[in-house]
C-alpha cells in the first residue's frame, strides 16, 4: 500500500533520509519542510528529534525496536509498543500494552487537563503565599495587631482557594502545554498577591481609624476585603466563566454571606461586621485597588482552566 493511499499529509514529497544533510541547522530546515522520511537509521532518528526540539517543538516518538531506542530516549514523549523489544519499552515514558494507537488522543487530553489545571490552581495557592507574607511584614513594620485569626484565614482559604480548586482541578482543559510554567505563575501570582495585600491592609487601616470599633470588627472588615479580592482572583483564574464556573464563584460568595448572617457561624469564626458605612468604605478601597490589576497582572493570562487548544505548530 502506497503512502499516498494512507492519506498521510506530505506523502507526495517523501524524502530519502540517505540524502539528508548532517548539519543540525540544515536538518532542522528539512524537518520543517517535509513530514515523510524513509530509510532512516537510528542515529538519524535521534538527530531528527533534536532538530525538531531546537525549533521549539514538543516531540513524540513511537517505536518498537532496538533501532528506535536512541530517539525514544531523547524525545519529549517516548511511546513504545507493548509487543516491541524490551529495550524500547525500558526507555519509553508510555507503553501501549495492546500495541493500539487508539488510546493516544485520550492520553494527550488527560495530560493537557492535568498540566493546565495544575497551573491554574497553582496561581491561587502561590497568590495566597504572597499576600500572607506581605501582610505579616506590614503588621510588623507598622506595629499593629495582625488583621486575622487563624480561623479567618481558614475561612478565606476554603472559600477562595480550597473548595474552588477541587472543582477546577477536575475541569476539562484542552490547552496545549507551553514551556515557562514557573515564570507564568510568578508573573500572575506576585502582582495579584501584592494587590490583595495592599487592598486588605488599606481597608484594615481605614476601619482602625474609626473610633468606637472593636478589634473583632476591624478584623471582620479585613476578612471581608480579602475574601472579596480572593473571589476576584478566582474569577480570573477560572476564566472563561461558563455557567458552572459562575455558579462556583457566586456560591463561594454566598457561603461567606451565610457565615456572616447566621449567628452560630458568625460566633464560631469570631466575626462582627462594623457599621455599614465603614465596611462599604473598606470594600470601596478594595475595588479601587483592584481596578489597577490589569496594569500589573500580565495581559497574557496563564493557561486557564477549561481553555481551548491552540492551533498545532509545524509537523
């Protein structure tokens, strides 16, 4: 059966690997222009993997024999056949036990879901680390009481990070993997954490200047501001906000309101809202600070939860 009858793209321009250049740059050019190669020896397979990687491609290699071992080992994803040689199976990251390619699309989808959702939830957790550190430093520098009790942080963390991240981690995500995971998380989390800490501390300072308020009321105002900012950060990480994600965000906000309204939970978490004008002022400060978010948070949003796949690059 000819390659053309298989419907393989680029079959009309098949290349005899014996005629390929040995230089890495020229080989990379040939790999970009063609997609079907024949009479390829083991060393050339390995060189082809390196050539594609040098052009920024994520390379998968399938094989079943000893002649595929070098390329399988150096590829980003090595896929061996279950019926192949023991050497090929030993160096591969994935083994198709029944030597059937049908499961590969689902494997790729699962990998994209896990990697993409890990990045999205990492933004939430690292942001919390940033604002918690900055708030601790600020209270020490200005010699004021820490604006939260441990139970306050537990409530905020559960509603803006813990519970939402459980559902976001299970969401579908078909976005292709992109290098630079750590850099993207830092570029998102540090500005978001700084804004959250700034809004919270400014709101806390405003209510502290109001005579007659107790420390419990001051801490409650800080808790409300930080929860508000945390929900805004959650809405950015969860974008695009389809129906179930909107329901998730609003249910977390409603849960916080329930905690404030129900006497038993309000007592348990030691919350006592200040006069309406004071916590409205605190929320207003939080909203003003957050309005500057787009000036500091990079325009290129990290791989989001439920994002669509980018068009494939090259062969």
